[in-house]
């Protein structure tokens, strides 16, 4: 097997194991065993567990970032649609990773810088979307987009750690955001952005 093929398979396998079991119990021994290869071969491809996990985390993030940025480039979306789609992508990311993995990462200094960068990215994306909605005149006047973005992301993240379901989180995000829109625009949201719609 070519090294690049082996690396791809190892990363894919490790991502699955991270979602199922987190990172604290995951070892290079277990990864090698699961892949049916020697530890020596695994270490030749990835020098450490931390290196491998960071690559996996970067791929988790890149997939959602690319999805979001592709949407943002499409001119047909309104400011309201951009806001709700941004929220949907963030919610799907944290629930794809799951409470077990996120809990492990939160307490591990090896991954804190990556987690902080990811948090900063999503805070900026949500704040930008809220600022756009405010500029469009669809939000109530006293909304502080930066503060609201922080509050909503914190609520969703902490609820995910507690094991809240994806459906519950989407409904919560929808309800929280909906409450800051003017009455006429709430009607538009309810008509055009049903919560049953896929994110």
C-alpha cells in the first residue's frame, strides 16, 4: 500500500474512533491494532498520537468551513438565510464530533490552541452574520451581535457536552435567533426557514 493511501485510511479510521471514544483512551497501540498494522509502521507515518489527532481535528473543521464558505459565495442567499445556515453548520459540527470527543478535547492542553482557533472562527462567522442582519434592518434595535454570538455559541456548546440531541439543539438555536428578529421578519423566517429543513 502506498504511504499516502495508508495515511488516508489511518486518518479516516482515527476520526471514527475519536467520535466513538474520544481521545483520552485512544492510543497508538489501539489505532495500529484496529488498522491491522505494526506500531512501527504507524509511527513511520505519524510521529505521535497528538500529531494524528490534530490532523483529524483540522479535517473536521475544514469540511465545515468549506461548506460554509461555499454558501457565503452564493449571491441568492439573504442575510437571514446566511445567519441560519451559519448556525446550522456550527451545530452540525459540534454534534458530529459529539460530547465524548468535545469533553476530552476541552481538558487536554495538547489540543487547546486548535479548539480556541475554532471557537474564534465560529464566533466571528456568527457575529458577522448577525451584523449583516442588523445592517439589513431585520433585528430589533438593541441587539449586540458580538455578545449575542458568544451567548448562543456557549449555550449550544455546553448543551452538546451535556448530551443534548442534534434536533433539540437546532430547535434551540432557531428559537434563540428568532427571538431577536422584528415581527414581520419572524413571519418570513417561519415561512421560508422551517426547522424541519435540512441544514
